[in-house]
């Protein structure tokens, strides 16, 4: 199998009470696992693509054969998006960023609170299933956007907000429905309490240095 599902970087109950263990178990072990399995199944018919990294597949999506392009977009995107989602949360999360990322947020949005309000509103307003992102745009500045389905900002020529993502919140209903029902805004508000700013800051530093992006999402601190 060219692509595998890594275990969560923390116990299932580590993010409680903000994200409950049962939701985390179903989300990772069922939903994310399905995206990985379906991605590998799609690639079975195109062996030459099996040696490509996940980042290569998604940034070069228009070069993926048309018969599997939608499957790679949906399942490869789902796989990549979840990797970043898991890796930028922790039991020691919350608070505010520091260092270069904090400076960049202040410069772009005026304050951390203004950034937090903008990203929350963007994620909550995403119509239907999707994601809210903090990215480094092509101009080098931070930007906030949302994408539908499992689209990822690295999907050049496909998404409306291309960039290098360093933080994401999942607003598919399966990310929050067991605990928050239809209250997406409450889930997003709670999610801020588990954001691991040390990891997000490290990803920002790597991104501005041009480190291959998805390869850096599993950074250990």
C-alpha cells in the first residue's frame, strides 16, 4: 500500500472535553481510514502513480488521469487534510502562538483575536462540508480561507485560495456531530482550546523556508 494511516499522536481521550474520545475514534479509525483505503484502491489501476508522494499527487492533480482524478482529489485530499488536522492539536493546546508566527499574525490581521474571529467566521460559514484554513499565500502573507469537500489549498489550479496550509479545522459534521449536534460554531470555538501552537509555529517556519509541505506535517516537538 503506497499510503498508510498513521496512528493518532495522542490517546483518544487526550482532547476531552473539547473533542470527545468516541468522536475521535470514529473520525480517525473509520472516516480517515476509508479515505486512505479508497486512495490506494484508485491508484491500483495506475502503478506509475504509486511512487508519487501525497503532496505530488495533489499539487499536480490536473496531471492525474481523468478516470481516477476525482477519487484522488476527494480521498487524497481527505487523507492530507486529516493529517494536518490531527497533527496540529494536542492536550497541551490552546493559548496563543509565539515567535515569527505571532508576529506575522499581528502584521496581517492586526491582532490574534482579530485573526481568531476571522478564521472562526470563515470556517463556520463554509456551506456544507469542508474545512477552514490558515495558509501562507503566494504573496508570502498569511491568509484565511475555506474549501468545500476535501479540497486542499495545495491543489493548484483547482481551488480558489492556493497556498501552503499550516492550520486547519474540520467542519464536516462527522467531526463534531456526536457532541455538538448541529452547533458548528460551538465546535469551532472549542477547537481553539486544543490547537498546538508550537507545531503550527514550526510549520510556519518550515513553510517560509520552502520545506516540502505535507512531508513536514508530521513534525515531532
